[in-house]
């Protein structure tokens, strides 16, 4: 069931229309370097993991995990499968790493064919969930992580027998004396291996939503399993804090195909409609023909449907057509107003036709706003009208008669970083109990930049490019049906343009307080972009004469190694950069001038 289509609402108070660019600062940032005692546990893609879905899901793994409950501590996994705790709190002494736990069966598990990197997530201040990448999920008790104490593995399970996966997100909630942990796992499989899907591509991305329950935090059971599938790897996938709703963003929508507690109905697993309304592998739900004056919508009905089974309601701006006891065929707000008295419907055999008379003579891009299940068919007369209206925009001659007062636009003036994605994306909010999409946002060409954990007790935020800026959207804690579930909470000026221009960019992040954003190349270079800060005495722009009261700084750091950057995390006052042999900690809150 398609959810309510809503729009992202930009907070204009967080937009700076007069942003004058970043000023390169030569101020050095204090840094510390820690040599790793053991190498990182790294896994490369195999020859069978060649698809774009594999590359997005597993190819750019971040080997550093920031503890959101203690923003100055990061964790990594070495080649002995020891989880190492590293902290950058004390100065000038830096913690050189503490092995808090070792995942079991190192030798055997690391030899599993098609395994992935170890992934961690912190659902609470006292627990961590770990996926070893070889098919085992661990629930680990950490105690007070502010203290240097050993962790204890309370529960290990292979939830997907013979299947390797990574951990994307987890939440922890209490229900009486029970502790409930919801985990979101991801794996990519061949299409034919997944039930409830159609064979339209070689691979499919699967999200496994597991609910684990414990009464004493020692004995655990998997009490519920849900499965969602898509033909594209998500840019963003997380659970709401309650553990009852899943949020995704990507080029293809996810649909739920399995629930161990509640059977999935055919309506809930209907084939996905792509964001641009084109789905050649799926039969359209209806077809429609239009002229400048009217629209005719045609439905093919099931056998034995009579006129009495049709429920039809029409107002000047809404249409509802429903089959009794079989659900709505088409329902929602019309693209424009219609003449109700001049509109009608007829049924002949299995064909139902709805005729709508337009109030204004123009071509509609769609019948019902937000419904892309239909296919528009152009008749010869309408096609000729469209060609005549567009004829003045085309010519068989190159630059036949350009406007002499203005130079014709040259596409070569665009830079490569101005290019937008070829496909659009959609943000979804899906209810885990009803299996239905409650809200969906057409992201359009707003390019995904990165995800960021701003608060320990909320879902991650997502950063999207709007024009040249990077806008940060955080999921709301409480959502009504008529409002967007994403809230604009911050803006990084010109970050979309900056990031698109970095051809060697590997990771991007921002501090939880949004004081700065950071990018890193595949090797050596790290870039920090600070929010504008007021200056003691205002300056004046030489070109425009405008007074400048605040300056946004850009800083560039070069590592003293050519080892590839393997991990990247931004905290409030620390920036962590991990290479294959060392960890670099930058004190962002302090500058040597």
C-alpha cells in the first residue's frame, strides 16, 4: 500500500543566501598518531560480488565505529578479531588501545566463503551488537564503557543459516522486565533465492529485521523475523527508536515479503513501481488517455464483477474508484479541477472506463497526485498538438537564429560536479506492524551525501544535496499522517558542490553538534569545513563592498603516509582517521595559530 506523499520542508532560517565561500585557513590542527599493534581485519569483494549493490553495501566499509554514548571513543576490529577501544580524551597522553573482547572461532569464521567485514552498533549505553560478517550475530554486554573493562558475549546466533550479512542498525527498548533489541541486517543475494519476488534482475538487496528478547539479559530468543527486499542497495536504512518503524532512502523502494508473526497479503507484496513511473517489467494498474478537454481512465476488472460492485465518488478535486471488498482501484487528489456534472463512468464486460471533463484546457502530467501506477497512452491528435507546441524549441539547423542581445547558453560552461544523478530516489517510512508505507518523499535529484548519528537516542540523520548546499534531515520522534517525518535540522553551506568536486572522496561525516563537516580522500588528504564564525572586527568584500561579519574556514590536513584510509569518524571535538597501520586523532576544537 502506497503511503502519503509528503515533501521535505526546508527551514529557511537555516539557509544562508549570502554565503561567500570558505576561506582557506593555514592554522594547524593538533593531532596524535597511534600505531596499531595488529593489522585491521579487512575483507575484499570476491569475483561473484560484482554488482553495484555489492559495491555500495560492502565495498566502502568504514572500519571505525564511533560510540554515540561517548563521543570521544572509537572502536575497530583487528585481524585477530579483537575489538579495540581507542579514546582521544586525555591530553597530551592518548589511549593506545584496549582489547575489550575477542569474537569467537576466528580461524574458522574468517575462511567462510563470501564473508564480509565485522560491523558494530551501539543500541544502548551498556550493550553492543556485533555481526562477524561470516553469518553470526552477537549480543554483548559492555557495562559502563567509560571504564576500561572487558566485555562479555551473552548470546551468539546464526539467524540466517549459511548466509553472510552486515549489521546496519539496532535499537534497544524495555517492556516490563524484558529487554528487546531490534537489529537490521543486510545481505545481497541472487534473485531466484528470495521468495516473493520476480526475476527482473540478477541480484536483490535483502533487509532482515530481527527482534531479540531477553528476560534476564543472559538468555535470548529471536521472537520475530521480518524481511524486506529491493532491487537497489539503500543509501540509508535505520529503525526508529521504538523499533516499530523502518526508514529507508534509495533509488528503489523496499517492500516487506515475510513476517514470522503476521502473514503478508498479496497487496503488501505487489511489484514495486519505480520512482519515475516507468516499470517495463510490470503491467500498469490502469491506462489513461487525455486531450486538452478531457481524460479517459481504463481499468481491466476481474471476472464476475458487476456494476453493483463498483463504488464511485467524484468531487471537483478528488476521485475514488473502488471494487467492493477488493480495495481501491484509484483514489486521491486530482491534478486539477474537473467538471463533476460532465464526468461519468461506464462498464462493459471486464472494462471499466472513467471519463473526466477538465475545467481548464491543458495537459495533465498525472491523474491522481502521487499515483504512478498508471500508463498514459497518447493518441495521434494529442501527439500532434504536443509536437506543434514544442516546434519552436527545435531546429534542423545548428544555432539557426540566436538572440543577438544574449549569447546562447553553452552546456560546456557547466562543471562536472554540477551533474545530477540520472535516477531519482525516494525516502520511505514503513510500519512494521501493518507492513504498509505510511509516508514517502520523492527526493528527486537531491543527491545523497552521507549519514550522521547526531544523538545517541535517535535514528541517524541523512544529508542531501539541495542546490549547492548540504541539508541535514533528522527523523522526527513523533509523526502525524499529514506531516513529513523528516525535519531539517542543519545546513552545511556549499558542501554539496564541494563534495561533488572531490574525485578521490571516500568518506564524509559531520560532528554531532553540526559545527563542522569533514571529507577524506582515498589516501592522505582530509578536508574540514567549519560553520561561519563571527570575527572581532568586520571585513569588507573588495569586489562588492559588502561587510563580512563572519568567516567560514576550510582546513586541509595531509597524512604522513600513503596507506589507504580505512575508517573516518567525526566527534564534537575530535576527528578520527584510520589507515591500514595507524589511527590519527585531530583535535578539532583547538587550533595552533
